[in-house]
């Protein structure tokens, strides 16, 4: 099965300020995984003992529409919470404790409507269609900030959020903020990210036990060999899915961009050497029968349930967990050394403000609130928890919800410690992603062809 076909089948399954974070390790659970002692929040306290004042000037009625994966009800509760926090009506409550009955009685002096999107948010084509039909949301979630900017669909937010306390030092992971900045201008507010990882079928765990949360390339290969000896299955489904994401393991665990596209523009020879090592490793797995492409019988985890482990986005975790009767387990992508650093390969989803919005100031302020206010994030997770997504906000109360998740929680805690070293990858609709995916779907070994892989520029 071609990789672009596989993407469809998986879907069917389912300001520039200095930021810092203080991290330390402790033990959680009975596995080898080190969990996290969260830093003290350096943000505005989540209880309304200190109320966040709105940076929006007064007006008769503000009316905006927000496009997100959340229901109308959740967006309305967020709007009411925004009103409470800007009018000193929280008491000692937080987003985790405030009564929904209390919020039901709040009557804001503004209107927030909503449009439902997939968890990946809106695409350029969708926003263009909205604009052409004169029904474009004022605020929308997207993974295509660069494309939105290049198509002149969004506005920079510096002028509207320069005094916003939610952007104070320490609130947001710096790598996420940098991803949404171009020439010193902030074009979006980072909301959450998904991360590439390994998903395993619990029916095919070898007698030696599960793969460690932080495997190295040698452990990973040995693990596949054990699955192959003990079970009649494909140990690794479509090994070439790993190629764009594991090059750091063959570059002394130094962070590498998606398919080394950035490095290739700077130093082609060094980049080709790393790619050759990556391809040699993956081709070796094929040579020993430890992996097979989707066209081979029984190798597709979507349909056959006859694969031991495969590469996936964390956004797909709920679908895999529901789909597999025996359950799933998770591990990070293999590194060179399992004691070394991890560079999470992530896709970032951010809130943008439509260039056509009338209420730019209010739209920007509300986008920052739902993305970066601790109470707003706690209330959102409480009402509609989306498993598999890592918040961009550095808040212990928010992250405790994520790390308590029985499937993703422990691995999420691992990524928490490394998010400021995250490598951001293109979304599935991005030209580079499509070009690399199509090339690897047709690659059957041999020399690497950069022009065919990256596309002509």
C-alpha cells in the first residue's frame, strides 16, 4: 500500500522573550521510566486571587468565531471563563475546580461562536474557502502557519499581544514560540503538538518484556529479532516509515530536521553520510526479514493486527488503543544511546488570527487565553481531553492531566523534559511531507536521490 493511501486508512481508523524551564527526575510507576517533578509555575497564578485583566479596549459588543476541534459547549465555557478572569469573578477556583453550574450563569458582554475542525485544525484550502464564502472564523487552529502566512491569510500578533501577561517568561516552550515566528514577528500562538513514536501491539511482546521507553538502535533491532523468533507476525510494519525521523540516531544523537532537509541545504556531503547510515540500518532490517512494506501480507497494522510494532503520530493513540483488543504500548523513536538526549519529532498546532477579522485585538487576546492560560487549558482538558497531544504551555497543573493518562502519560512525561529541543516536522498536507512520503513509498533500497525525495526547489 502506498504511504499516501496508508495515511487515508489511518484517518479512517479514527514576544520573542527568553523562556526557561527547570526540570528534574523522580520515579513514577513501577517501570524504568523516570517521571517528572514539574517546575513551579512562573505564570500568572491560575486562581483569580490575581485577576488577569483583558488587554482589549472596551467596545459595545465583540463578536468572533473560533474554529477548533472543540464542541460549541466547550467554547462557550471557555468564553465564560475568560469573562470571569477579566472581571475578578473566579474566587479561589481554578479551571479544574470551577463549577460548570456557576459558569452557566455567566452572561458575557461579547459573543464567541464556534466552528468544528479536525484535531489537526484547518488547512489553507479550508480557510481560503471560508474567506471566499465570507464566513471565515476570526481565530482558527492549524498546523500550516507557514503556508497561512505565505498565502496572506493571517496577521502578525506582536502589536496585539505585546503587553499580554500570558506571554511572560517561562510560560511557553521556547521551541514552540520560535516555530511560529518569522523575521521577528509572531504569527500564531502555539497550542499543542503531536509527536512521532513507536506503537506496539501487546499481543506480540516477547518473553524478555516490552521495549524500553527510550530504546537505542541496537536494542530496537534485538527487540525485533525476539518478536520474530517468538511470534508468527511482521516484527516491524513498514520500516521505511522511520527514515525521516531517526537520523539523529546516526548523527551522534545531534538533532536532525525532518529527513535532514535543513542540513542538506547547508552541507550536502555530511548530510548524505548520515542518510547513508540511516538507510543502511533500515535496509538491514528488510534484509533480515524484520520488517515489511504494507504491500506484503499481514504487515499493515490498520487492517491485519499482525504487526508487532510500527511508527505513528501520538495524535493516533486513541484510535490504535480502541482498535487493538489486547491494547497497545508506546516507546520513543530509537536513539544512538538510550541514556542520551531525545529530540522529539513533533508537529505543532497553533491558533492564528484571520487577516479579515474586524476585532483583531479581541481575537488575538482570546486566542492567547485559550492557548496559554492555565485555567483555560485545565478546563478544556476537563471537558474534552484529547489524548496524544502535548500542550505548549509549561504549567504543572496542565501537564499533570497529560502525564496521568494510563496509555500516553509516562511517555508524555519523558517528552516534557525534552520539548525545548523539539524538531518540528511538516504536517501531512505540506509539500515536503508529501514529496518525502511518496519517495519513501517507492524506495526499495539503493542510492538515495535527494532531488526525488525533497522535490525540485
